[in-house]
């Protein structure tokens, strides 16, 4: 298989990791909505944004691997 | 329908004033210009905001005070009293990354935080600084950070390498988190912008998506600066309090 073709396939496969990011972000905000619904005065929103950023980061590590495969090797 | 997309061209570094010192290329690039602009905006915000010392602040003074209070509150919550010494560093870090990200959102602006070398330099400074602070405060006792309390010896053989790995991966995750968010965001904006002209009459669909993406990217710009700063505070807390 040509290197260019293998790179394309590899980059596409690496992007499957973003599914985990989607699930994680949905979980974080579901928990936020639950918490605020039970207790609207709770100050959990900063933690929700921190959790969102950390969950998204993991998905973007997968995207970084895709970029690595496409443009570095 | 051949779409000529070059979404990664926006990240190229252009040397505007070539400067070579010895063998080192120290040219003034577009990245350097936006770094200077971010510093200028941050200094301008704080210096101009602190001009008047009203007890009930006007708008500009309010913004400067709120940004200081935000970082000071973050450090107080996460590091405690000893963290006050590091407030200037974390404030600078937060402002630099925040304005770096936000200036990149200006059309035709350059996002200097979308380069891994820039984010890795910042993350390496944070990691090395925090490790030195930990070793300076605790000496050899700093190594007890990697050995959790009350764990049987058999599990320790597995746990200590994992703890070491998760510690040494911190600069990389800090750097890649910011870099990947910025690069992926701007690449997506460029790709959808490319679709607008290629889809003819239906070009308003990718345009609408692009508008929504710009809102998302503004949120991500602020959020990533906040996450970098708060993770620095948390790593600092680990180094100072060792738990």
C-alpha cells in the first residue's frame, strides 16, 4: 500500500477517538443539568466547564494523533 | 466538483523582518507580532484600568479589577495562602493565552497558540517550575508524592510507575490540549469557509455552521486559557501540599 493512502486511512481511523469525546462531554453536561435541577443555587458551573475542557482534551489527543500521522510521518 | 481546500495555510509562519544572530533564526514573524499584540493588550487593559482609583469603579477599572479578582480567587481556592507568591506568574500566563486565543479569532489574525512549540514552551516552563518548587520545598520527601498512602507493597510495584507516568505526561497534555483545541478549531472554520463557495446556492448552510462555530471557538478560546491556568494552580497545589 502506498504511504499516502495508508496515511489517509490511519488519520481517518484515529478520528474515531472523537466519539469518546462526545460521550464524555454529554455526560458532563448531563450531570450539570441534573445538579442544577436538584439545587439551582449550587455553584458547580465552573467545575462543569473544567470537566468539559478536560473531556474534550482527550478527544483532541486522538485528533492530534491524526494530524501527526497525516503531516509528520 | 473539485474543492480546492487549503485549511492549513493559515498556520504558516511568515518572516516579516529577517534577523539572524549567529546561527539562530530570530526573525520577527507574524507569530511574534501577535505575541507582542497580546502582551500590549494585556498591559493596556491593566495599566489603563488602574489609572483611576475610584472606590466605586467605572467600566474599565471594573474589568481590570475583575480579571485580577478572578485569578486571585482561583489561586486562593486551589492553592491556598502560599500560592499568592505565584499570582503574577499565573496572571501573566492566563492573560497571555487568553489574548493570544482571542486575537486569533479576528479575521486574518494569527493564533500563536496553535503552534505546538509555543504551547509546549509554556507547559514546559510550568512543569519544570512546579517540580523545582516541589523539590525546593520538600527535598527528597517530594518523592513521597508518587507513593500513595496505605497501599500494599505488591500494588506499589504497579502503582508507582503509573503515578510517575501520569506526572511526567503533564507538560505534554497541557501543551497538546491547548494546541489541538486551537488548531482543530481554526482548521474547522477554514474548511467550512471553503465549502461556502463550493456549494453554490446551498452555500448558506456551511456559512450558518461557520457562524455557530465562531461562537464555539470564542468560548473555547476563553475556556482553554482558564483550563491552562487552573491546571497550573492544581499542579502547584500538588507540589506545595504533596497530595
